[in-house]
C-alpha cells in the first residue's frame, strides 16, 4: 500500500510527500540513513556535508532512486555564514523547508583533565551551538506552515563515558536547548525534539579508544541482543517528522535497544 493510500484512511500518517527536508552531516552513517528514510516517505532532501563530496553524491543518488529530489550543499555548520548559505540554497531551489534534522557532529575525545578551552569550544560549537543558527534559518523557511526540528544526541548526555567529557557535555547542552526551542517555537506550529542514539557501529566509532571492546560490551549488555543500527534511528526521526507525533514536543527519545535501562 502506498503512503498516500494509507493516509487516506488514517487520521495521521508518515507520508511526507511534498515536504522538504534538510539533514546535516548526511553523506554517511546515521545522517545518510535518515536522509534516505525521509526520501522513501516522499520528502525532497538537502544533503549537507563538509569533507567527502563523493559520499554526499552517493546519498543524493540513493535519494533520487526513491523518486525524490536532492540538493547537495557543502558547509561547516559551526560557521554561521555557511549555515546561512545552506538556507539560501534551499530557498532558491525549493522555496520552503518543512523538516530540519541537525545530525552533523564532531568533538574532541579526551578525558576532562586533558581538555583545554579550545577543544571545549570547538566541541560545544559543532554539537550544540550550531543548532541556534540552524533553528533560526529553518524557522524563517517554515514560517506560516510549521514544521519539525530534530537533533541527534547520544547517551553521553546523561552517562559518563571514557574520553567523552566534552562531547557528552555538548550533547547535554543540546538536549537542554531542544527543550527551550520547543517552548519558543510551539506557537509557530514547529515541533522540536531530539533522538538519543545508543552505540551505533559507524565510522565515527573507530575514533574511540578501545572501540572494539566497547562494541562487544555494548552488544553483551543490550537487552535487544544487538547494536543500534542507523535505520533504527532513522525510523524514529521519520515518526517525529510525521503527523503521528503532533503532541510530542521538547522530548529526547532514546533508541538503544534497552541498553540505558539496565544500569
């Protein structure tokens, strides 16, 4: 059954036909999975990347294979001027925006006492601070119609993870900012939420010290019996973009197969 036929018979649905989305950091990993999932639901998707143009082009091809339109924009989301350029490109191509997924992330993996303020500020800017200009630009393109803003967080926002002090703090700040934006933007019919992913085996995990031990331990302790996959996160993002989630605002939904509830 097509999404449109399903929606004809339901009070709400996950059909995004006619919607326009921006997914930052969407050339690979979780961002790529989200971009493709939104395209499968009917949305046209803007792909943002910083370094790997070839991977961004692969994501664009996958989106177009789903019958959706794609737009590729290179930009560093930690730079306000470059964020403004993303929205200018979206405005010129599509004239509107309905969905923003703030997924691009980076950060310094060091213990707290090894950090300096330069490392700290970079991590905060790229993981939490960037949501401010992103939300501002998205709101302008959503004006009068509403939309959905979703940020991708991690369990490090609420748990102490080795060498994750700066990134964890930045994710905690991100989740707090989500709550404040949700209150401010609700009158404009813009829903703001976050998705907190458990350990996902992507290229980013390779940068962690003892990554293979971390993967094995997480697998052992996860009640679901497997690691979280990019598509698991993408499914929840799709739900939060859909009409089915209209009364979910300012929340962080955890997608981790039960890992965080077993201590």
